[in-house]
C-alpha cells in the first residue's frame, strides 16, 4: 500500500537564516561600493593638483567610467546567468581592486584615466547581488518579496557607505598630511577585503541546466551601439551642440541597434532576449530606469552648483562647501528611508503601485523646484522628497526586472536596468552641461549659470520621472509579486511502504 507523504516545508527560520547570512555579506559589498562612490568626491581638487591637470579634465574620468560600466555590465551579467553570479562578482571585484591599487601609484592623466575607468567594474555588483538573492529566494517560493526587502537593505548599505566615504576622504587626507597616494590606499584595502568576503561568505547561484553559449556577435553589436551613443553624449557635453559629427556619431549608434535586433531574434540563446524585453512587465521597468537616471545621475551636480551660487546673481543659496555637504547628506539619508519604505509599501499595496508612487515622488520633487528654490529649507525639502523616491527605485528596479525575467535571465535583466540608467544619466549630463553653459552668459558671476538654465534642468527631471510613472501603468497589476500559494509548484509525492 502506498500513501502520498508531503515533505515538510522549510521552516521560516531556515529560510530567513540563509537569507540573513547572504544579505549580511552582500551588505558589506554594497557598503564598499558606497565608499568608492563617496570617498573621492572631497578629494577632487587635490587629485587635480596632484595630476597637474585642469578642473574640467576631471570630467573625462567620470565619462570614461560611465562609458565602461555601460559596456561591461550586460556581458558580466549574462556570464553570471550562464556560469554563476558569484563567479562574476569575484571577477568584477578583482578588476575593481586592481584598478583601485593602480590609482594609488598613478601619477599622470592617462594612467589615472584608465585606472579610474576600470574601477567602474563595481557597478555590476548590485545587479549580480540581486540575481544571487533571487536565486536563493526561489527555494522558498517568495523570491520576489525577499529580493525587494534585500535590495532595500543593500541600498541602505550603498548610501551609508557613500556618506562614510564622503566624510572619511577629507579627514584621512588631512590626517596623512596631504599624501594623495597614501590616502587612496583606503578604498583599495576595502575592495581587497571585500573579495575575501565574497569568496568565503557568499554561496554560488545555480545556473539553469542545459548548454549555454555567449552570443559574441550580439554583444559586439550591442557594444558598438552603446559605445557610439555614450561617446557621442560625452563629446556633446565637451564640444557643444554645434559640433555636427557628434550628432552623426549618436545617429550611427542608434542605427546599429537595427542589425543587433535582427541578429538577436534569430538566436537560440541571445545576448539580450528581445522577446522577454518587450513583455509588459519588462519594457516599462527598463525605460523607467533610463528616465529616472536623468535625475539620479544627471541632476546632482547642477543642484550642488546651484546651492553654491552667490545670491548676487539673483538666485542660488550661497552655501559654503560644508553646508553643501550637509545638503547632500540629507538627500542620501532620505534615500535610505525610501529604500526601507519600499518593501513595506509593496506589501500593503502591490510592487507596481509602490513603483508608481516612487516615480511620482521624484516627479513632484523636481516640479517643486520650479516655484520653490529661493530658500534653503525649500531646496532641502525638495531634495528629501526626491531622495525618498530615488532611494526606493535604486534597489526596486533591478529587483522588479529580476522578478519579471524567466529563469536563467535574472542577471542580464537586472543588469540592463543599470545600463539604461547609465544612458539616461549620460544624456542628462550632456544636455544639462550645454543648457547651463549657454545660460552662463546672462549671469553676473563668471562661473554661474542663469536661472533659466536650472529651471530647464529641473523641468527635464520632473518630465522624465512623470513619463516613467505613466509607463508603469502599463505593467500588469500583479507583476513582480510572489505567486499565490495555490499557484506554486506542488511537492512531488513520495512513496512509502
């Protein structure tokens, strides 16, 4: 006689124990990522002097790092899906650590530029971490909700690290007597230690069974298109809109996606599965990442310059560097709060509603800048509102993309949100630089831009976020949510005598 015996479900303690352990180690990784993003900011003037370059030349470092990140994230994320996300996390960390140590000894523009660009490999950490967490969450049947909560905590680590890094950079530099090389060893040591945290503390994901191949032709075509577009945006910022070949460069980049799309639709295992990308639960998320990248990556420099502009120009707050740091600190703290609130709002409503609410917060915040920018408290209020929405979206978008992706494509789906965000940020940086530069002639101060330029910046940020919120209404209502208990796969019966 046989009877069906249902295996015992894993205890909540067991599931949470694994998740807590994994999240704890990845928390350390994102803390280091934040340190990398914040540590160098107060040192920029000293680095410029150390290298014997002009202030404007430092823009090339940022442009090179953004360009490289847009190119490497899709490839490493896809390789993570194929061979294991931990393995690619280790590869990215080795490159980041090597580049960080190279910065310690780099004493000329070219070597520092290459090292700074290679350090940008750390941008793939978060997408790979999201994919790792989602893979572990599948075992409990609650991958989507667990990934949202974990991603929120990782954003907390990221922004905390950015605050710590920004505070530590100047303090360490002063304590070490202005020794640039010695000061730069701190982030290099941090990344080196993180390698061992990943190696010994993070479990590997389980790649999908079956033979997988890397679509080299597809990634080559994708790289060409991204390289041309992002390079064009960089040169647009440097050379201005009057340079005709910049527009040709970007147009050729856009046209390169036509053969890319045709090639991908014929592949069994494409670099990017366009059929998945055009699903209603995926394409609005990817476009939202690009539109939010406009404000997330492009608006911070204009906000900082506006806060420091002398009110003698008829606008600006005239804040000293220390006060501007406090302003940025308030923004980062609000991002932490937003990241923590997102999974709570998702549980009470739905992930889709929470995403829409977050994008509306960003839109409202930048729209408020248009009439309210005369007083410091107004700017702080606007930035806090923007931070709440942005903090929620930083972790929620890759988590949503992972939840919408089929098995075996979570890494590339999460990674694409980073790529589209980078393209949005590059577009914004180029446009904002042109707008503010051409407005400078109407300002009293030689380095100040006209108020109309800043109004255009804020209007673009608000419009981009509003467009993203509208696009998210096209997402199915129950997208990104855990499957209902009766929809989860039933356990296989076990025969017993």
